[in-house]
């Protein structure tokens, strides 16, 4: 039954749901530890719609007397089960819930307070809180200024409605837009429009988030404080965007038309007869000729491509987004990686010939868009003068495999970028489908190259990648290779994060550039960022990452740094202050940035720790002195075992009380007597014997803090046969002792506490999320569980050691 407005008559629902109460105020008070004090706001205006709440204004009333009587008890927030399925109920009860949360006192973050104020109907107070947030930049070297213009617009429009009888929401929003956005200068307006140019995927995502927040109420219609705050947030975001979304496109388009000349779907021919598509944005007041900033991408999302080009135009450049062949207006077939370098170079040559170009082009962007910069640089178009690649994958080295091991999560990415001429979010977000596929493959023991048959949909692109497990000519043709880096005389600023999945690629380009061109002007900015914040900064992800609260100094806006960098290169502006040396890194736990001339110089010394003797708790010593050479730690792993198919992996936070040690040996150091700073890349020599021709392994490093929690530092993963040379597989001799020398590709920097221990978890890899190596020496993608044979038996000899980049660190 669908109800169009509040109804308090009981209705049939699932047995676990209570009946809707005839008197909601009585229902509330019956479900509180003490009586309620009612408040008297007779109405609420939400999203331009008037809801009468004369009776319900007290719903979730303050219950102040109950709070006083039962102070030791955690507050509970009962909600009618009907709110989970009935929008009318939800709209009715949420304002009172927000008021109660506001009036209870307690510490509220400003980002929580404004949401409560919006939902409670106090729009002026919400605006004041939002202004306070926007006026409080972070303390980092490139300060973050929070951008909540979508919520300010909403609050202002509702405040205008409340102040002027008969004013419709459309007119109020138009007036609010004129007051708040149209009056901004171009750079600030570009930031605002980046938020307001809503992507089509956002509303469904917000609706799902609200549904998730409501779901617990179907079984137990009461929330704790955190659950109540989360529900208000999800409700506020969804209702905010639902009101704005139909109206924003016209407002944004009118503002763009006033400020910019925009050319969409400009077709540019490539030398081999293909077509790439470009979107060009120029300021109406711009000089005749300007340098161009180009973002070349396979992610042909119209909102994002316009946002990036507009922001560059706002900073005094010709802003261009180019898209891979087969995307946007290109009629060709989309194929990731293979054509982007030549196509981007062709677009750069075309740009240099245009009347608005001054002949200079810089490129920027993250992830795939970082790759396209290096791919273009390999072709050396004359007009390409500077790069700013972020979180940059290196095809064949860290994508779609790492250390020669193919990742499962890369399997469905080709569908996302090639199913249509924009992006297809459906397969990207169909987690159930891919989990079924992984589980079916893992439990069946079938060959990895049979994933398309298991899924039921052809995936020729992924199979083509699987046919090139070596870093061979197929991959080498995509990006600069060896001495090709020597010719790259253009300045580069690379950004990445300690927890960025593409850090290996980002540092690969940096190290190769230095190796073949020692005088290269190439800077690195790295900190506690993931794949998103490593290209945008914490403006996109906030101050907490996987359970770790970032130092204030780590708060950074890499979008601002982008234009500081290009203004330095193209306009003679000072070099950004953060770039005090080639390597610029944030020391986690010390709240400082440090600067070094090289990755090696990040640390004062290399500390060698050996794989030592077994302890009583089953772990092994991580020892400074070398033990007897014939001592070893042994792992025995049955690669046929699938009893762990549904295993819930413990841990996973950067800071976590749990550690996953399945299929692993664990080495534990003595406690540090003083604070130690771990900064840079770790390396090692592995002295081992295995009964197979190959195996896959991982080494993860953690700080075990004095309170028992673990802090994730870095890791190294590889197929043993590719440790020496990713371009040529070198199989092992079963039963023969061998040595593998390696250097990790992931850097980190962390001030470790006195009393902390260093933990090394050495694992043999076998899980549903990536290719499994059964050790026969055949192409791994063709091996099946029938090839497993005897369990893998690895002996890690005590002469094995890791060399750790350490420095004495003062508080």
C-alpha cells in the first residue's frame, strides 16, 4: 500500500516490525526511559514542501528529564519501523530527531552540526556553520578549504523561502545562486561548479546510502547516537540533492555561458586515421594566445571532463579534456592503453596549431590520466612542456598485475571503460556478480584464463593482458622504456600516497627518470594518501583514512598545488613552497613535512634485521644479529585447500588491533628504545628453498605499538620468478637453495614510538582475489588445481634479511 502523506493508522507489515502507533508522541514516550518535554515549532519547510508537524514536533522530543535521570545510559533514538519504507513518515520524524540531537549537547563537529540544523529547519544557523567551515582552512602546506556550496545554496534558498511568503523554491534557488555563485571570481566559481555539476551516478548512490542507513530499523527500530547521526547525514544529503538536481543544470549552464567559450565534441584526426574527441574551455576575457593544460582520459564522463577543463580555464589557461579513441564523439573502438600515447601526442600537435594556443602544453591528471602523460611524453610532441602525473599506474608493472601476479579487481575494469562511449558504472558497482565469479573460480580450481566462461561474458581485453605475463614489448611500447627517459627534459611533479595502489607505478617513472636523466627537474609529493587523495588531496577524503587520523600538516589540496606548479612552469611564478627538494614527504605521527634530494636520502641509515629463531608464541625473531646460517622458518601450504573460501579477513585498517597472519610466518623485532623514523623504501635478500618451480609471496611491514595495535607501513609482493627481472621469467630449481634480492616499490614515512616493535609478515599467496601460482612453471593463467600436487614447502633461511630505512626521530 502506498501512502501519500502521514498516516497513523496501524498497517500490516512483517512480523518483526511493530505496528505504526496511533499517537506518535505517545509512542515515543512509551519507548523512552522517562517522559518527554515537547517543543512547539508548528511547521517545517523542507525541499520547498510544507509539512505540518503540529503533533509530531515533539517526536523524539528532547527527553531532558530522562537524560537527567538516566545519565549513565547511552542515549537511544527509537524510530517507527515505518520510516524505513515510507518517505512520508521519514520526512515527518527526521526534523524532530535532528532537533533532539542538537539540543542534547555533547560535542558536535561543524560538519555534523550544519546537517542537523538543515534537517531541523534552522537554515540561518546552518549557513553560519557552513561559513565557519569554509573560513577555517587546514594547517597543511597547501591548505584545504572545505567546499560545501551545494549545502549553502540549499540553506540560502530555504531561508529565502521562509522569509518571503509565496516565494517558490525555483525562484529562491535562482536568487541564492546569484548571491552565492555568480558573484564569485572564476577560480572560486570553478570550484563551486565542480560540486554543482552533479554526476548522473550521484543520486542513485545517495539513495542507496539512505536506504543503508535506514535498513537496521526494519529489525530493531532504535538507533544509538552514531547511527542517528549517520541517518541524519544520509537523509540530508539525499534530500539536498533531490531538490537541487533538476534545477542545477540550467543554472550552471547559464553561468558557464557568461564566463567561458566552450566547444564540445571537437573531433581531431590522428595520423593513423582514428579520431579523438576534445572539449575546449576558454575564458571570454582571455588574451588571444594562452598556454594549454590538457587532461587526456579514457573516463569520458561529461560532468568530470567539463569540470577539469573549466577549472584550468578559470586559472588563465586553455582548458582541454581529450578522450581516448572510441570515447565521447570518437566513432572508433575503445581499447585501453594501446593507442593513448600516440593519440595524445596527435592532439597536442593539433592544439599547438590553433590560433588561441601559444605553443605550450602541460598535462595533468591522476591514475589512468597519469599514464597518458607518460605515454604522450614517450612520443615527444614538441609542444609538451610540463607534466603533473598523480597516482600513476605503469601498465605491465603494477597494472593489471603486480610483480607478475594478475589482480582480480582489474578483471571488470575493461567493462567500465569500454561498454559505451562514456563510462558504465553498472559493472563497476556490481560487487555481487564479481564476488560470485571469484568464489566460483576459487572453489572450482579452474584455470584463471577461464574467468570469462565462469562469468558468462567475454572479456577479450583482460585475456589479451593475461597473454603477456612478462613485461615484454607489448607493455614496453606504452610508456617510456629505459633510455627513452633520458630524452625527457620537461619538468615533472609527481604526487602519490603511502596507501595508493598505484604508488609503485608513480615511483617507477620517478626512479627511471632520475636513473637515465640524473639532472631531471622531477619532484615528488607523497604522504598518507590513497588513490583518491593522492591525486586530489584530502579535500576529497577528509582527515581520516582507514582508521588513521591524519596529522594536521597532512591536510592538503593538490588541486591548488596543480596551478601553483603550472604557474611556476608557464608564468614565471615562484616554485611552490612545498617543493623544497626533489622528494617531499609527510612524516606520519610527527606532523611535519620533510624534504630530501633522493628516495635513498629520506633515511639516515639502513638497519638490517634477519629472519631469526622461533619464539614460544609461534613467531620468529626479527634480529639484528645473523643467526646460524642453516636455521630456517618453514611454511607448508596446501594449494588445493579451499576451506578458507568464505574466510573473513581480520584487520584491514592502517591502524588496527588485528593482523592477518594466515599462510604466513611472522617476525618480531625487539622494542625500539627510542623513537625511530621509518622513511623510504625497504629492500631485502631472501635466502630460501622451495619444492616448486615457482610461488607467489608477500612481505608486509607493521609497527606494533606499545598499546598492542598495529600500524601498516609498507609491503612488497612478487612472483618469485619475476623478482630479478619483470621482463623475463626465471624459474626456480625445486629443492635447491636460492637467493632473491629485491627492493620494494612502495615508500612510506612514519615516526614510530619508543617501545614499538617492527613486524614482518611473510606470506605465500593463495586467495580468491588474484591469480594462483601452483608452481609447475607452466603459464600460470593456464594452471588448475589439478596441477597443485604436493603442498608448497618454503624454507626461509636465517640469513634472509630486510634492510630498513631508519632515522633517529625526536618528538
